C-alpha cells in the first residue's frame, strides 16, 4: 500500500510538471506576432504566468496533496467557465488540469496515515 501511495504522489507531481511545460509552450506563440522586442518579451511573460502558477502549486502541494487537488480543480473549473464558448480549448486546458487534480486527490486519499 505504501509503495502505491508513493508512486501516485510522484505521478501527480510529474504530471503537474509536464502540464507546466505544456502550458509554457504557449508562450512561444507570442514571438510570432507583431511588435518590437519588448512587446514580444512582455507577451511571452504573460503567457508564462499559467505555467508559473502550476509550478507554484506543485511547490506548495509538495507535502500536502489535498492542496494540489483543490488548486488544480479550481483552475480547471475557472478556465472551463472562462472559455466556455470554446469547448476545444476547455478540453485542451481544463482536461489536463482535472486529470492532475484527480491524481493529487488520489494521492491524498491513499496516503499512509499515522
């Protein structure tokens, strides 16, 4: 039981890190638009904020998986509400957020209790 909980905890962390990398790729799109160098860097930093938020959640939830479950669930729901007019984007962004939230929730549920 302990090995399964440990594997699940590391899977949740790894999936969250992969999600941050995935969200970070959207920042590359900001370098193809119009504008000078400063505007492009500013736009790239704005596009990196969701990835940085995911990394911050991983750091905060490193020891307490329920924080990761709650935070990623909130992000998934907020993005789904914000982009409700674009179901393809909801599936692309909120779907992985919900999967990571589920992994964190399972890691919390199956944690070894003292």
